[in-house]
């Protein structure tokens, strides 16, 4: 199956969680808004978002097209990729467990976003800097340790061993945890340097994913966008601790 | 199958989305933290959250126990209930579509929460009142109309007709949309009074759910907690518009 991924062309954002799964699956896909093929590019993304004829319109990107199926919401897209490419258990208990982990990662990601946009997602960071400083301080002091501690515990309590979040093989949730660590190291290098030594299982899980051949090849390719000051993970030194 | 629901005993919160699905399904369940049976109550909830022996610990309530299965994350619990009680399509496309709708409802709910807690979920509202005022203003002006407009459009574009969000029969996402409207009317009566006339399909969908016999019986029962100033939906007049 060949896929079309619809996502903003200049940021990793939520689209990156989908890209990592497609890359690990070795699934061919077109990153539509980044393509210069006829009919592609950002206008194709906008047409999709504004269509009044879809049986179920998407609320926001990312959107994945898989033949006639159009799927949005990152976790739902990952559930689909996981089921079709061996990146999630097939049986119900395991499938639900990995979905549950992914939704907690999604909550964590939303809180990262709100460190620089605590008041209004439609306004600039510069319009909410004092509030961002307060929210980021709370994030570093309470929320970041809470989420790191949780996922450290998940890996530790995994009855199949400490290599993955769930069971004995890689799932899309492991790829997403990798991306969280990547982004947090970029956005909050000071806070992460302090916290990582206390969370060795997460650090190892991140390293395992980075070493997977397809992921390593992807990260070294031009398909991997760089973090920047427009994405969800942003490095504003005043929001980090030194 | 008999269920145990683990959730805070004094608020509707995220647990309410699960309760509505269990009630509509006619599924027997124990609301553990609200039960005074031996071994139940809040201590039972705390033991579950703090257990270091679970194969997959929950991050936060609600948690549903279904025999040996322990499920957390509201949308994952609803996916399970939907599949086992006819509140979601069985085929993949429909199952994913309803999940996708639920995740957008979950994003909306998180934004409602942050109107009164824009800085720190662990601090009191009283410690973040000016920021809450700014965030609520943005919510009323931009985010609330955006979400309402989206779900209005979803109902309108449903090829099976305008009664449900997806397809031709009730799903757990319809129950959750009902709860969003209930909560928003409580928290933002002024803003909702202004916006509802422009979203007649959502108003009708809410009314349809309220009239379902099991839902009507539930709402009239003591099992339905009242909205209050500790929940996700809170009525602070200064955050609403008159």
C-alpha cells in the first residue's frame, strides 16, 4: 500500500510521529505538502482541509490517505499503521495497551506545546512570554518529571523485559517516545540534562530506536526536517533551566 | 461482563464520558471510589494508581477493569466499550473514524480545562486568575467556535444523515459530544447562548442523546453527579461572557 501524508511542510510537529512509523515500516509514502509534483504542495493540503464533501472532514493535520481511507488524529493514524505493518500487537489487550500509551504521549506533547503557547495557540509566542515563562517553569518542575517518571516505570514494569514500553517487540509507541526525547532534548536541554540520569531506561529506549537501521537512515536523510522555532518543540532559553 | 470504573468520586470529569457509555450500554458496573463496599472507596483507587506490580500502570484515572483487562485513557476505554456493546462500528474504517472523532473531543475537553488552569494544573485557579481570563477570552472567541463549527460540519457532511456524528446509529462519540454540550452550557452559559443558534445540528444531536431512555434515566438518578467548581467544566462568571 502506498500512502499520502498531509502535514505542514516546514515543521516536524505531529506529522513527525507518523513519518517515524512509516519510515520504520518501510512503507512508501508521499509527503504531499513537501512534494513539488503536479497537484501536490501546500495547496493540496489546504484543499483537503477545506473540502466540504468529505464524509468525515479532518479537524487538523496530520491526515493519512491509504487508498480510499482518510485518517486523521495522530494516534488514530498510528493505530492504523501499527495494525498493518507489525508495529502493534494484533490481539485486543495489546492493541489497547499501546493505544493507551500513545494517548499519554499525546497529552505530554500537548503540554510541551503549551509551554510556549499557554494563552492562545493563534497568537505569537511573543504575545504571551510572561505566561509562557510561568507555565514552562511548572512544566520543568512538575509535569516533565511526572511524565518521565511514568514512562520509566512503564518500561521497568514491562513483564517482557526493559527494552520496550509494551511487550517484547517494537511498537509505534516506542517510536513516539523516541521523538519525545528528541524534542525535549532540543527544547529543554538544561532540564533534560538534569533529569536524564534518573531515567536510564528511557535513555536506553531512545538509543535503541535511534540505532534501528531504517530510523538511522531516515534521521540522516533530507526527509528528516530540523527542529525550529515554528514547531511544537521550541528552544527558547528563557523557558529552560541553565 | 461486569465492570469496575476507577475515577475520582466527587466530579464528573473524564470519568463521565465512560459512565455515559456504560449507562447507554446497560452494562453493570461498580463506580469503585464512590462505593462503600469493603475494599472499595478512594483507597482502592489510590492503591491501583500506586501499584508497582501492574504490567502496564495507568497514568491517571479513569481506569476500567474488565475482568483481567485494565484499561486507561478515556478514548481507549470508550473504544473497548464501543466494540463490546454496539456503540461503535465493527469494521476498520468506521472504528477508526469514531476514534478520530473522540480524540478531537478529547482535545477540546483539554482546552476547556486549561481555560481555568492555563499555567499549572497542580495549582489553584485562584493562583492563575488573570491568565485564565486571557485564555478563556481566546477560547470563547476562537477555539469554542472552531470546535463547534467543526462538529456541526461533521454532522452535516455525514452521508448517512444528520442524526449522528458518524454513520446511521449512535456511537460513543455522540455520547461524548452530548457531554461536551452539557458541560459547556454549565461553564459558559453566556457564550453558548450566543453560539448555539448557529449550530442547530449539534443542539439537536444533544437533545437526541438526552432523550434516550437509558440516558434520561441515568441523568435523573443519583449516579449522575452535579457539575461543580472542582471538575473540568467550571462556571466562573468572569471567564464567560454575559
